[in-house]
C-alpha cells in the first residue's frame, strides 16, 4: 500500500498516454489533478469507476480538476478502453510500472483465495502546487465522484 499521504509532494512522473503522448506532472502545474490507479482496463470494477468519473467530467472541470487514469495496460488496450466508453481524459499506459511504483500502489493482493502482486485501486487528489490533498484507498467504483467532489 502507498506510503504517500496528504501534505506530501506528489511524485514527479512521466508516462505515455493511450495515443503515445508523454504526460508529466509538470503539465498540470497550476491545476488540480485527480489521478486514479486501476488494476485493468475494461474489467467491471475499473469500467464502473472510469465511467463514473467520466459521467461527472464537467463537474470536475467546473471545480478546476483534470483527471488521469493509470494502469499497467498497453497503450493499445488503454486506447480501446477509452474509445469504447468515450472517456474525456487521458489514460496512461504505465507498462514499466515506474509511475505505479512511484505512487506506491503496487503490491500483494488477494482474490478468490489466491495471492498475487497487482495494482491497488487508489486515487490521489493533488493541488495546484503538486501537493497531495487526499489519498483514497477505499474506492467506491460506482460512486467515486462523490468521494472526491464535495459540492
């Protein structure tokens, strides 16, 4: 699980989005940012979470937030996921897990009695100065917007 907490500097990152564009933390200087890490594109929980954020995208924008989705999927898989559901924000393909490990969301998981390493579904809310305001580790996939926006 992540060691990052509110008040910490967000890890500097640089990763490719679903179209091959390099996106880094510096691109969001002066903007608020929601970064949500999810285990796998096009799976039911990840789809519910990403769609919930997308359905409320205008509300995020109205409050000055940008959104980034991150998983270890390939750019092609991320592009298919984005195109299928019409997401209005970039999906980062962190195949080498550099960003995933920088944010500390990779680790042991249990599912159906099996243990394996994977991405812990975690969301980071980052302010205009790249300081983490909140870390959400108990993500409600179908109501994630309500966990982030208070208005």
